[in-house]
C-alpha cells in the first residue's frame, strides 16, 4: 500500500513520478476503492471460510480496478497532451496478493473441472467487459493498444499460429513416434536422449541455428521461398518450436502407454484383442491423462517461447516486447507481455480441466 500505485510521466519514454493510492484522486473518489481493497484483504484472513475469502479477493480486485480507472482519469486530466499514466509497483504487488488469495481459496475449495471451467468463463467475460467499457482507456498501455490495433490483431493471429500450429505439428509427429518407441525398446533408448539434447539447447541459440539452415533451404530449393521458407520470419520460429515440443509429447506418450498395468494387458490379450485393439481400446484410454499432461507442457511452453520469435521477424507478441525494449517504453513491453501471460494461464487451466476429465473413473475401469 505504501508503494507508488500509479506513475505519471510527461511522455511514453521518460520515467514517471510515483503516486500513492490515496493520492491518485480526491479522497471522496478514491474512498470506495480503498475501502473495498482493505475489506477484501481483511476477508482473506478468515481461516476456513473459503467462500468469504474468494469473495474478498473479488472485492479487492474491484477496488484495484476502481482506483486504477479513477486515478488514471484524474492524473491525466491536466497533465498535458503527451502525458502517460501507468500502473506502479503498488498496483502490481496488490494484484499479486489478491490473485494469490483467490488461488488459495479456490485450491482449498477444490472445485470440479466443470466448476473451474465456469469460473474461467466468468473471469474472461469480466475482463472483456472491463477492457471494452473504456474504464481503463486513460492508461498508457491502452493508448499503446489504441494506436496499434491492427498490428495487435495481426500479432495475436501470428502468436496463436506459432503456439498452436507448432503444437499440432509436434503432436502429429510425436504421438506416432511415442507409440513406436513404446513398442521398440531399442528405438526408445536412442530417440529420447536425442530429443533431450534438443531440449537443452537455449532458445535463442535454437532460433539462431534455424536462420542459416532455412536460409540455405530457401535459396537452394526451388519454390521454398514461395512457401515462406526463409532464414528469418515465421518458418524458423515455427520449426524451432516444433523441435522443443517433441520431447514432452514423445516422452509422455511413452510414459502414458507404459502406465497400463501388466494384468490389464494380459486380460486384453486373453480376450483375443490384437495389438492394435489393445493400443486403441486399453492403453490409450488409460494413458490419455499422461499424454494430455505432456501436451499441456508443450502448449504453455510454446506460448512463452513464441515471444522470442519477434527477434527474427516471426511476429507475435514478441514484436511489441522487443520494440518496447529498444524504445525504453515500458507500456509497449506490457502490451506484448500481458497477453502472453494471460494466454498461457488460460491455456494451462483449460488443459488441467481436460487432464482431469480424462482420468479413468470407476465405471470406465470396469
């Protein structure tokens, strides 16, 4: 609470001056937000009352948003045409505290997968309503977005293409490889160390290795450049992400298939099932949660790694991150970083729900 809640700067580049939460506007304006925040945090101290703690987290978040919107409007009113207002360290720290409070309450409540999905939908709708209402339009990051809406839309599509496209390619390659490695011990002993070695290569080095390789392919193979294969751009970033994705997919496929109890395999063999029938009807359903856990790792990993594609012209949210670093513009960095974090969190929650739904129940076990 004592840290600067907002910062007011003369323009988008210079460092701003911090303003405490109770000074961002008149006390009559900030009062409701401060009261909501304090009451919400106080509710978090109630041990064993998880419903009230979750309500306190929601109330604290509402107080933060109120202070953010009202404070930004008040500070920017007479600050000049190029002035910018940004969230300060106090806002981010309080946001972390409120988020941890909500996460802890939900963890203790242990809601089922469908309940978590419903809560996620409600949260996404709430975020969409806040962003489209114009309540935060005076913040510097929203001004950066307003001036780059078309570029942001293109970056979003490119980022999703990199993350989900590389996941799809890795699944098409890795799942059959995992099944084959499960059946062939010699292949498994040789394949997994190679994939583990690829995983140890630093991301920047991997992207760098792809540049000369695909540059040579683009220059030497007829029609390659027409397909978009070149030393920089989407292709090297996509291929590097596929290489990073193979180990979790293959390793978890092998582990999932090997998790089938030996007695279950013998029972399926005794029923006259062929090797293919045992794979589809017995081993894959039992190993599906482990396989999906590997896909979850890949998806969250690739959403984050896709940011680095901005360094080699691959597009995505990394474009804004590295532009902001070059211009010393913090809010431009956040324009790329915050959607990446939000996308990774949503993807992780959805995949966790799928993993739990894939767990075999007592009825399916019979």
